[in-house]
């Protein structure tokens, strides 16, 4: 159901090699778990995982989808559940929906970054008080009129209505390093981003549980 992105990644401040190894991504008790590990692989000092829904399973063009997510509060890591067109995509012209996204600290809260479908770029931001280190359900509701974001069923901010995307996109789960020197806080043991996901597309229940 999920396709891994593989190989070294050094853009956006990352210094990580993405793998599909069982130590980096596994299912434990029905919960999909992604781990960042301090180890040198393919010239990068950390490993982790980034997963995208297989296009054979589901693509979204409008609809409602949710993730239940919790992260360990480890400095130097960064998480995002986001949607983007098939890569290489026409970015930023196709747009991108990021929720939740957070650079991890012990008090980090979830933010929505709504990238409109505009070749010139630009984004709308919606903030929440939801601690990323606690379990919450994050929902994106994407329509032709715009995008609404919810935490545990409560909408955060107003609808994002500037240039709403209208291209099919796939969900992605990502846990990597950040641009800050705080990434040295990642220990030699695993630091874990734990998630379980249920998705809803155009009113039809489509569960995607790894």
C-alpha cells in the first residue's frame, strides 16, 4: 500500500538516507512506525523513512482524509504528513497540502501549510495548540472551494481559499532531520515517529492502515 522514497536526501536541511529497512519502518500492534537512527549510510549521518501511498491504491482529487499521529519529542527531527502530485510534479503550480507538519521540540505543535496551486508559489498557514508529542487526529478536507484543517474534529482557522489545488495528489508520511544543529540530539538508538492512519475519500471509507 505504501511506496518508499529511497536514497540520500540533503535538500531542505536534511542529512538523511531514506530506506525501507525494517529498523526504519515497521508495523507494531497495528501501528505504522517510522524511526530516525543515527548511523552513516550512503554518506549521510542518519537514516529514516518516507512513504507515499501507491497510486494503484488511492490518489486524491478532493476529499477528506485523516491521520492519527504521535511523535517522540526529539530535537533535530521533522515530521510531515502531506500530499503532492506524482513526482516529478509541477511544483509549486500543482500545490501541496501539509498537515500536520512540525520541527520537533518537546513543546512543538502541529501546523498546516497550504500551498496554493500557483506557479509563483505562496502559502496560507493555520496553527494549532495540538502537541505533536500526544496522540491527535489530523484531518484535511479538500474541496473545489478550498481546504479546511481539523484537529480532533475541530476546525483550525478559516478555510484556505487562495488557489486551491485541483490536481490528483498522493499522501506521504515523512520523518527526517531538520536544518538546525539540534539534530545532534538524535541518539544512536532509534527515535520514533508513531502513526496510524484512516482515510476517507469523497465520502467513501477507504482505510489505509499499514
